[in-house]
């Protein structure tokens, strides 16, 4: 706030979050949550499932608005996933599996420009989620390991387990994103989302 000869003027602080960004992000989070909880293939024994493009919906926020808004929306989505379907053996898993792994979907915002930004951003986001989910899985599997050889097996178990549901969804999503009609629709959606 500044005063000029007795007059009070208020300076607007630009935060990067506008009403439109919050509304579009909230719609994406809500849609992704519905897809992840209602429209999904059966879950794997200890969590994880292939959904019909829920990760794509979350990564779109980064594509529309960049990494700050994208990561914020993705972390929010991760916390909502924990609230709706919590699963953890170790407290560190809660942090790795939910705000960090799902939050990594927001790194798509670092790829919001250039050639094939949606596909590049989506692949980077899923890779980020894979890394955090695999670290979490490593904690889960090593809880039961007693010797080094079993720890090495735990590394492979975590990597293979997380690939078993993230890779099929990623492949299906990239194939979808390569379709000309989908590219055109997503470009139009980005125009609508922009301020």
C-alpha cells in the first residue's frame, strides 16, 4: 500500500494465480479424481492401477499454466488421492507416494513451449512420478528384506511393480496424444484456459 498526499492506493501483487487458473485447475483435479476413483482398471494387489488418462488431465494444468501452477495443482491432487484412497506402510511413503509422486505430474509445465510440448511434458511428468513411486516402493519392499541380496531384489521389485501400471497408461496416453483430432482439441482447450 502506498499513500499519496493523503490518498490511499493499493498496489496489486501479481502471484501467477488468477481466478481462471484456479477454476481450470480445480476442474482438472476434480475430473482426474473421478477418473482415478471411478473409471479405472482393477487395482494391483498393493495399490497402483491403470486409469483412463487421469495423469494426463493433471499434467494439462502444467501445459496450460507452467510449472508453478502445474506443480501446485498436482500436489493438491496427490493430497486428495491420499484422502480418498490412503495406503502406506511407512510415514515416508505418504510423502513420496502422494504429494511428491503426484506432484511430479506438474513438471509438465517446464515443457509447455516448443515442439510437442504435451507429449514431452507428459513423459517427463510420468517419469518423475515413476521415480518417486519407485523410491516409495523401495521403502516398502526393504521393510521385509534382511540381507543385501534381498535389498537388491527389492529394488527390482519396486521398479517392476511401478512400471506395471505406469508404463501401460503412459503408452496409451502417448498414443492418444498423437492423434490429430486430440492434438487439435487440446490446443483449443489451451486457448480457452489462457487468460
